[in-house]
C-alpha cells in the first residue's frame, strides 16, 4: 500500500466498502464488445448511436414507443432482446437507471456503460451509485462510469460525444478520469493514432488500474497515457504498472490535485481524495512512468511514443536560423536531461566546404546568412543526417504573418531515406497564433513527423520517448522520468547506454529544395484569421519574423 508523506492526508482514495479490493478485473466487454444494446436512445443523443453503428458489432436499441431511433432498430423492452448483449449503454435518467441495470443483469449482459448519474441526480446520486456498485460486484458485471463519456475506439465506440474523421486508429491508449480531457484527445486531429480513449468517470465499477492492466496485455497497444485525479485501489494500480514495465509498455502520466485548490476540485468532481504529490511521484518512478506536468507535454510525449517509428535515441542535432534560438535549444535540452552532441571533425569539414563563410560550426547549427534559405536549410539538414551522428534532428524556424503554412512545412516532403522518421520541429513562441499550427498538426503526423510549440517543447519529450522506444522490456525499478525542472539526464543515458544507434531523424525547414529555382510568387489577398491578425499565405519576398534575431 502506498503511503502519504502527510499521515493526516491520504495519498489516494481508500477502497470503497464492498469493492473488489486488489484484484485486477476484466474490461474486455467494455473495450471490445461483441454485441451492444442501447437503453433509452434518443435523437438528442444520436452521436452515441452513430459511433456504435459505425462498428461491426451488432447494435440494437430499447425504446417502448419507437421502432427505430436515428437509424438504430429498437425493441420495446430489454426482455424482448433475442440474444444476451455483451454490453449495455444506459441512456436513461437517474430514477430509471437501477431498474434498467437489473434488467440487463437478468438477460446476461457482461458490461454496462453509465454516462449519466452526475450532478443532475442531486442528493439521490450517491445512494444510487452505492447500490449499483454493490449489485455489479455481486453479479460480476463490469461498469464504466458513472458520469463518464464512455470509450472511444476507431471501431465500435460507446462514446456519447462526436468523433471526428481525424480520430484515427493507432497504438496509443489513453485512460482519463476527466471526460473533458478524454474528449480533448478525440478531437486533437491525426497527431496521434489511438487504440482507445477511456473516460472512467467516478469509477463505481472498473477503474484506472483495470484498464491499465488490460492495455498492458494488449499486443496492439504500444504506449499508455494517464490523466489522473486519484487512484482508488493503490495495490491494484501498482500491480498494473508492474505489468506495463515488464512488457515494455511506456506509461505517461499527468496527475492533478497537487495544490490545495485542485484537491478540493477533484473531491467535488469525482469524490477523489488526493494527497502527497511527492509520494505519488516516487511510486510512479519505481516503475519507470514518464511523469509530465501539463497537457501539452502529455500529448507531445504520446505523439512520439505512438509514431510509426519511435525515436532511436537521444543524440540530438539542430539547425536554426538564429544564434539566440540555438542557445534556447541548448538550454532546453540541458533542462530535459539530454545534450546536443558535439560535431565530429568530418561533419565540420563537410559543412565548411558546403558553406565557405562558415567557421567552426557547432551543434545546434546557425545557418542564418550562409546562403538563401532554400539552400541553407536542406543542405545543412542533409549533411547532418547523413553523418550518422544523430538520432534526432530538430529544425527550428520562426513563424510570422509573412510565412504561410505551406511555405513553413514545404520541406516536409524532403527527407530522403529518413522520410518515415518521427521529427520534432521547434519554433519560436510567435507561431502560437499562426494558421501554420493547424497545417503542421494535421499534415505532418501522416508523414511520421511531429510539430511542437517552441524550443523547449521540442526537446522535453525526446529523452523519455527515445529511451522508452529503445530500452525494450524495462526493469520494475526503472529510473524516473520527470519534468524538465528536475534532473533526469543520468536516467536517459543509463537506459540508452546499451542501445545500437539508428539512422537520424530529419527535421524540416519551411523551404522546399525543389523551390530553389528563381520564381516570382503570386501574392494572395490578405485574410483575417480567427485571432484578428492579417496574414499572407504567401509573400512576394521572404522576410524575417519580427522577433527573430541572429
């Protein structure tokens, strides 16, 4: 049992009376149902019906007054079902949920998704939840919820929200105790391919530990992301982490509730009791969990871990257009516990030969003013990549209103034999309001490349992601991954010390080498972006970002 460093404040929520204790329980009927029944379907909540009908599992509804709802065939009652459903989705109010649950148990349902029974239940809610928990454990039925969004998968999804076309299949599983955070993953575009996104809600039945155990055993899952407010069964959670470590499944965790205010919010939200962040971090560290401090770090680390080709190591190289930005990159890498590798003499010679004005090139490499950008970036990237000295190469660019999305990401089509490599690409903070962000986020993942916010963001996920991709099955006492404010350099080097180098990952500049021939760009009309900034998709002449300095 995990212990809090503050005895009067428990680290994690105690196991509720009558629960299954430390045993890890099956969630297969919830994640991979063979048949589904929706109790109480309605046109108002048609999204869950569309998500279910998009899959291969047979789906039927239960509605006493309609033969079909939004294309879903219905029967008058649960007793009229021809076959026992694997999964039931309860879309009924809190006063009818217990009766519907008993009827599902009577016909042999193995799992139930319960999106409701949230604040709308008022003072009756806790009592109903307690009775449902006891009944489910006695009958051996798996409950997801209450007060959750469900499970989103690229196949059959008992998910009450809308799943966009950009929610793509992949190997990353996410388990979140916040429905809003879970939904954010489903709408983040094609940056990450998902095995499943699970919203566990108040966890009166199956909890984070059960789903973590399931994905640890799932061969189609390569990485697992967690958004936690609490852990209700500490021993079961630790056992699931141990399984992930033994099977080489990297786990990335964002834990909230470290402040007094956040702890109060968690308690009000899902009844979660939280405590010492230091103690919890120590528990994660023992099993090699990658701990992050914000949602952006969580998504970017999962993006690298879920790439078709994981990072091969932590030997970093970078090409930038500013000496100042090179310094920022170096500081960010050092804070992340990794360092830019010094250039070998042979690579320095090749660069000096290519760029006669360059004297004593360093890594990160500043190519500003050496040649036209059309030539400088592709040539420098190519020479660094072909040297075989780097596992990751970062292309750092400043974005502005004078550089449209296509010019910024144009060189992504150029990456030679490293086309399939994942590529962190950094930028100055000035890009946060540029239309280029959307273009990079949606187009680059299809090429196996990652686009990050700025210098620090491009280096933070590299260390733990690369080590997780190369270390193989991990010891149950793995070194800890923490945030850049804490030292993790020795851990990264230790876990990668016996790995064999792989070909470099090539980052991209905003210029395409094919565009090196002189041409006169055709200006387009300025348009107003959602942020009220006038921008050009193309400019008549390349300009420097207002904030860029050499």
